[in-house]
């Protein structure tokens, strides 16, 4: 039994190494994905959900909520992907000579890391809500945080035009 | 070509590749950035030279456990070195990462303990088998930690720089090859020649990988790949439609 676990560990490691190598080569072509923060806020609005829950029969509400969760998940996935890209871009800006740009880059990296963590938590909670639509677990802090990150990336883009500017425009 | 000749050739090739890798680390000044990795390569070079001349000698078996223990400890130090490099830019993640890392170490130590336990009591008349069981347990820890490193970085979307990625990947291939070899050989002693041959191929492959990753310059990170504006609008329209359905 233990030998089987050890062999499975070795095989699993080979698969993970292969996937990591493949994803690293793809990462260099990873685009910034557009996110409509207003739409994300609407999707995460609990009042809206409560209104629907009160007015609609449960089966219809469940169907609607699951559809809403699917859309929210794709939005959160985009936020997570953008946060990861911003982490990468700002990490290279941190080493710049301009102290103001370097300081903002540190803040941007921290914010992006926190957003990435929140996205993981949000995706987990959304998955639970998908299984049990009557639950309300999703935190509403992701949209304002992402908005704050956007503003910081814009500031950084204004200071360091070549590297961050395209991301600042489209995030 | 016989298996023995193949093993001999691959052994010598690994020595040459290791020497070249050491030269690259020293000439490019990378030993300052990766001191543990440099120590590992230097130790491996010394170990290969000594064992090449000691092959078949009775002193081989008494030196092997000491040399392998140092090699395993240096391997674990490399994992920690890479882990620190990876998190150097993400202080927000450091606390969580260290907590998860400790958890992973405890879990893997339990698995390693289980590996030793199933081989008990050791028959010290057959020192080789006892050593293999111990090495299997240590390699479980090494492979597991590398696996943790890759999964953790992909979960949090951390970016690997070229050199760190190459070192981790090469070490991963080497650790998996060693783990597979020590696990399989206990059940297939008759195929030890073939296992050694495959294992040496993995070693040479790791050295080639390390050297190429250290020699090829890092690709410049670019944020210039941005989506088309019309794509963005289409996406937003689709979402708004879906919301207001």
C-alpha cells in the first residue's frame, strides 16, 4: 500500500512538473483580461439576490443563482488571472531606480497577492454556494479591492510607461 | 553496447556535465545567488569522482550512506532556497506559505516514517536493502516538498524566474528518478543494471536542464499583450445581457 502511494507520488510529481513547465511557457503570452467591476458588484449584490429569493419559486431561484454563480466564477477567475499578471509586472518594476515607482510597485504587489488569495477563497465559497444555492457565503470585498488595485496600477503606469502602461490601460 | 559500458559512459558524462555546470555557476557569479545549489553541485561532483574510483571496493558501502545523507540534506536546502527566492517579492504570502510549508513537512515526515515502518525490522546483514529503505523515505520528503512548491506557486499565480524554475525542475526530475529507482529496485533486484542506466540518464538530463536554464537569458516580462477593445466591449455586453435576463 505504502509502495503504491510512493509510486503515485512520483507519477504525480512528473505530471505536476510537466504542467508547470507548460504553464510557464504560456504565462509569457498571458493577456490582461477585461473585468467590468460594476458588473461584478451587481453579481455579488446580496440585496438583489434576496429580492429574487423572495419573489421566485425555489426551483427557479436555484437555477438562476447557479447561472449567476457561473458568471461570477468566470469574473473572479479573470480577477485572479489579472492579479497574477500584475504581481509579475510589478515585481519587475520594484527593482527600478525611481523610488516613487518602486514604492508603488511594492504596494501593487502586496495588493495583487491579497486579491489573488481572496479570489481563491471566493472561488471556494462560490463552489459551496453552487452546491447549496440557499447559502450566502461570498464576500463582497473583492470588487472594491480590485478597483483599488486598478487605481494603483494606473498610478504605476503613469510613472513607468513602457512596462506597466498597457496593463494599466486594460485591467 | 553492454549495460555496464552504458553505465560507465553515462557516469563519466554526468561528471563532465557537473563540472561544466559548476564552471557556469562560478564564472557567471551565480554561486552568490544560489549558494546551496552550488554546494550541491560541488558535493555531487566530489561524490561522483570518489565513487567512480571506489566502485567495487568494500569502502563504497560504508561511504555511501554518509554521502547520500549529505546529498539529501543539500537537496532539501535547495528547496528552501528556491522557496525563499520565490517568496522574496510576496511578503503578504510569506506567513501563510511558511505555515503551509511546515504542514507539508509534517505530513511528508509521517509518510516517510510509514515507508521506514513497513520495511522494519531491518536486516542489517543486507546493508544495501536497509540503506535503500532509508533513502526511499528521505526521497519521499524531497519529492513531496518539490511537489508542494510547484502546486503552491501555481495556486497563488507566483511567477518563476528562469533560473529558479530550471533549478527546481532539474532537482524534481532527479529526485523523482532517485525515488523511483530506490523503490523499484527493492522489488526487481535482477533489473538493477537497467534501473541504474535509466537513473543515470535522468541525472545527465537534470544537469543538461540546469546548465541550459542557467545559460539562457531570462525573457523580458511584457505587459504588451492586451486584448482588443472590441473584445472587451463584446464581453461586457454579453455579461450585462446575462445579468438582466
